[in-house]
């Protein structure tokens, strides 16, 4: 049951200051020498690809 505190009502719901936040994924994309490297890391592990980019520069 919500509690009334002055004019505010406290419901016991989590707020940004009380909620633990964690990083879910991080990744990077790099384009160099005609190749694109993509890396993504999560709690489950790390994956990545290297692909040839099209066209001469």
C-alpha cells in the first residue's frame, strides 16, 4: 500500500537511485584497410567478424 509523505506518495517502487544497473553489452566497429571488424561482448561471451568492405578508396 502506498504511503503518503507530505504531498508525495511513496509506493516502494524502484527508482534510478536505488536500482542496480548493469552493463548488458558493449561493442565496437572498426573500418581499416578495406576491412570492417565488429566485436561485441556480453555476459555470455565475445563474438566478432571481419568482413571485406566494397570499393577501392
